[in-house]
């Protein structure tokens, strides 16, 4: 049987003002979906201060939903 090789698409990184570091845009999307209630917060990786995220993400200039 032939081996299937998948091409991995590299992550795009954005500078997250809330976390004060570059993060993958997919993680930004997950955080925003958690803030909006469209994704369970427990399924978002990493330690997120959800009170701070709820305050910052809706007005963030690099947020997935604000670009």
C-alpha cells in the first residue's frame, strides 16, 4: 500500500494584545468563539482569563471577527 503524505499548512500568527504574545490565528478564533458562546470554553487550549477575554476580544483590532 502506498504511503499518503499530507502537506501541512503552516499556522498564521497574530500578535494577541490580551496574551501579549504571538498566537496562531486558529487559537484566536477558538478564544473568540468561546467569548461568543459558540464553543465550550473548556475545549479551548491554554490558560485563558475569560473575564479579560470577554472585555478585550470584541474590540481587538486583530480579532478574527473584527478584521
